[in-house]
C-alpha cells in the first residue's frame, strides 16, 4: 500500500502528540520490577509499547516482539532474572539485529542464554534465575538500549552492578533518562567518569504519568520549517524534559524555528535566523538524524552530521536508506567512516514521481512525508503503516492539519 500525500496551502493546527515510547517502555519494566499496583498513565499506544504490555501481561513462555528493538533488549535482560525458561523472537529483520554484546554481558553476570538459530542474533532461549551481578566493561559506542537494559535490572542483582563504559559513549541522554526514571522508582545510581555503579536495592511502586514524545515533535518542527504559512501548537511537551530528543528544539532554532513554551506545550514560530550550514554531532540524538537530513536538503541547507554509527543497526541501515531516498528527490549525500553523513549542495536529476521506500522503518515514513510541502504533485510514501511502531496517529494528525492523503 502507498499513500500519496499533498500539502495544504495554509496550515493551522494543534497536535496532541503521542506519549513518549522511550519513557513508556522503561516505565513498564520499572513498574514490573517494583511490583507496582498502579497503572501507568498516558502510556504510549505504539506497536513497540503494545508488545511490551502484551509480554509483561502474558502467561506464555514465548514472546514475539516483532520489530520492536527496545522490547527485544529490555525483555532479554528482564527475563534473564525471572525464574523460568523463556523464548524471545521477532521479525526476520529482528533476527538480523545483533544482540551478542548484551547476551555476553548478561552471561558474565550469571545469566544463561542460548542462541536458537544464528550465533549472536535472536531468537533466544533464556533460562531465568537470580543474577549474581558484579563488575563488567562494555563498549560505550553500542546501542544505549543494551546499557539501559542492564541498568534497570542491576539493583536486583545480588552484588549490584559496576558498569565501566569504554570509549565514546553514544546516546548518553537515553542512559540519563533510564537513571532518572530509576530514581523516580526509588533506586539511586552513581555515574562517575566512565563508571556507573548501582548498589543492590529495591524498587518502590509509584504513580507515574508519561510525557509526550519529543521525537514525534521533530516531524512537526520539520513541517513548520517547510511550510510557507503555518501555525502549529504541540501539546504535552515540557521545556525541562528528561528526553534527549528535546534537543531537537534548539537545533531547529538554528534552522529558523523558535519554540515558545506555554502551559499546554509549545508553539512554533519562525525567527528568520537560519544558519548557512548545519554541523552537528548526533551521537546523543540518533533518532533525529533522518528528520534533519530531509529538512536540510529541502531547504537547501548544507550539513555535516557526525556520530551516526548506531544508524546502521536500527530498523534498517538508515545511512544507506537516506542516501537512496533523498537521491529520488534530487539530492546526493556522501557518507564516510560508517558514522558521517553530509551534503554540500550536490544535486542530481530527481525522479518525476518518486515513491519513498520506508524499509520497515517508521522514521523514514515520518521524516519524508513533510516533503509534500515542497512538491506541487505531493510525495508518495510506501508501506505507510510502519508509523504504528511509534506514532500510530501520525497520518490522522496530518489530515487534521489539512494534508490530503490518497490511498
């Protein structure tokens, strides 16, 4: 299925953003570890969170997390300390996403996990038991979800956990987010230098409400940037957010879009101060990279983005996917060192009626849909249902804002 999206001449909308997937999935694990009697409020309704809810409420010993990478990592760690024998699997793409570093770390802490098919990849058979814990080292350049998965179960290990992070730590705000949420559930940790120490302790049940998703907000900032005539308000966002992707507001400020915070959320407005070239290290906000790549090329803003090493192991190889799909619109990106992506204004002949492939990746669909604002004939998005992974109401919100979607 494809969607042909055409843009309105004038855009005036208030958007109730989805709840944060990152917070929701962490809160679900912490709620379970604290044996909380309270139901989490404003929980995300995206696929990844639904997978977590289903797994945590299931009586089955076999869990299919489909394409949910967060659920695969978090549940692998969670199940390793729950007494029993468990199987966790996912889509064919999930079976190609490496998990060896997390499994090796868990094994060194007392877990017992077997690969059921290919060494180093799901599906996994997990023999859950009490974990001894102790001291381990982990490459800080791996997905922060590995680190968060270990940290959340750390206080329940017999010896706690002393985790040494080696090399450059990527996605640091996601680790900070995990530690802050653990603190809300009564667990303290110390992060000194390259070492995080979590002593043995117990979680305490609390009433918890999830805030709106700053990653989802980025697509509306992009829409504001690309629209010649727009008024946009986003509800449920907070200026002092725990979410690392809140950094997107400051970055869009460099492109000419300011954020005016209100009691309800944030209003977007133009500030007329767009930079000549955007240079940024996305090591801490990799999920914003696709949004800014598309936003920059469509506003003829050269860029050099570094710190993208985690993009190659996301839902797809996002670096290659971006290069391929942006070329369809007439722009040539260059990449290097598996972590740098740049555009210096190089163009190519655009396709007359491009169809943007989404590669089973929700962020490809949402980052490219605003391109309709720059094309009279609109833009076609293939397999648009992928947005259900994090923002199920995205297309409905676009239509409410005046976009026309022909199926």
